[in-house]
């Protein structure tokens, strides 16, 4: 189970989706990671927002002080992607 906490100035995720396929790959967790990495990169590279990101296996923390309107839109789009994944796989606990 992935635990996701969204705050005014950042997000914190812990855990894994737990849908390991026969080949040992957790594609659901990979999808969440891909969406999250894309959001992190886009916040800094496309929007120029100053963020601090700490990522590792089963743990991600992203913090910011102020997001641009584009940055807020990116975070909202990322969240909608996670909601869609959770609807299908019931693997995210939103806190």
C-alpha cells in the first residue's frame, strides 16, 4: 500500500503498490513512480518552481514554498493520475 500525504507545501509518499507480476516487476508502483518523477522534473524544468525533492525506494518527499499557477496545475494533474491508478488497483491510502 502506498501512503500519500499532501500538504500545503509538499507531498510525502511511502510504501509500494504491492502488485508484483510473475516476472517480479511491480508495474503499478512503476506507474506511480513515473508520474511522480515527471511531476518533479516538470515543476523545476518547465515551471521554474523551486522545489526540494528526495526520492528513494518506497519513499518520496517533495517540498516547495510557493508554486506558480503552472506548478499547481502540474500537481493537480499528478494527483488525478494517482486517483485513476487507485480506482483500478486500490493501492493508495490518501491521508
